[in-house]
């Protein structure tokens, strides 16, 4: 099949001038300089890109069948920014066929998703997370801040928004490795009960809290957020709404309503986008199974 037929499928990328195929065929920008070069090393890789889009891009890049000359983050930002303007009727049809479908997050399904992603071993995450083992978005008031400083800034930002004070009883849903609970107890004098269904994360959080002498100021519970019980002054949920699924929003609301005291405060932090859309198919396949769509 003629390479040009395949290349035409990437017309939205040609605007950026970023394609070089295995036989030397190159798509160049009509004006300006190329942002980067995507080297596609085989006909099969290009076929997969044409048919499966995001999933194929991630798989073929990981396999070495696609190489990027240039800044990968800048490239992806530009590509996703241009998609809305460049999508054709055919492209939309292909996406409907191959896009990922929402998954229902039942109690067992949620455990399966978490086990797939978080229970692969804490040693892996220690290689690249900050000292407090935070896996949610950092907050950079200053762009040159270190990751550790930005993660501390995130936790303080959350605590300020909650008007957290000494003696507050806090319920945290989806606590990860327990960093926010420790921060609230150590720096704000709160008493925190934190829920999570990842066995590895709960084990790490419990052992660390014990080793650092938190006593009864922090308690970690290996259970689903839907089973939170008791009364609290504060409810906090950082980076977990993405895992809930729209069908469970009302269940979450009921949990918050039931566990909060009459004058309680709640904060839900999540990742957002400017329009509802299904999760990127490759991200769900390899990185974060279970989330359904970004609100």
C-alpha cells in the first residue's frame, strides 16, 4: 500500500511537521519550523496508529517502534490541543469503534482495579515518588520548586481550604500511602482516619505511622470508601473522584452527607478537563484501569 495513503491519516500532525516514516517519507509543515519528529519504524506501526490511535501510540512507543526527536511533553500537549480542530468524520467513526468503554466500579471491581495498579509493590513507587510517597498532583506556586516542596505546598493548600484546626476529626477516602493523614496530624493537630483498599499502601502507611510515633492520631483502614462510618468534622478526598465513575457519584454524596457533622467541611480534589470525555484508552489500559471519564 502506498505510504502516502497512510500518511494522509496524519494530516493533523503535518501541521506540526512531525512525521518521518521507515522509508524516509517525511511530512513537513506548510509554514514555520517543525515542533518535533516522530519516527515510525514500520508499516505495521503506522497501520496500528491509523486504526487504534492512542492505544497504538503508547504500545508502539513503549516497544521502540516509534521514536520522538524533541520534547515529548510539548509534543503531546500540541497534539491533543490540535485534535479537536483536526478531527474528521472518519476519525470520529474510528474512535467510536476502538475507544475504551466505561467500566462499572463495583466493590469487587474497584478492588481488582486497585490491585492491578497499586499492589505491584511499594519498592517500585519509591523509585520515583517524593519522600512522602504522594501520587496525586503537586502544587507549584513557583515554577522552580522541587517536587518535594510542591507536594508539601499541595497538602498545606488542602488544609488551608478545609480551615483545618487542632482537634478536628478527619475522614480521608483513598489515602494512598498515607501522606496527607500524617501531614494533617503532625502539622495541624487533627485526628485522622483514612480509608484505602490497596493492601500494599495500607501496609506501608500503617508501618510508617507506627515507626514515626503517630499513635492514635492516625488510623488506616483497609476498606472501601462506601463503607466509611462514624462522624467527622472534615471529609477529604484527593485524586480519587476519577476512580469512582459517574454511576457512583450519588453514593459518594451519601457517604459525605452521612459522616459529616452538621457544621462539617469537605474537599474533593480531582483532575478536570473542559469537556466530558472518556479516559485516554492507553492510559486506562496500562496505567489506571477503572476510571470512566474525566468530568
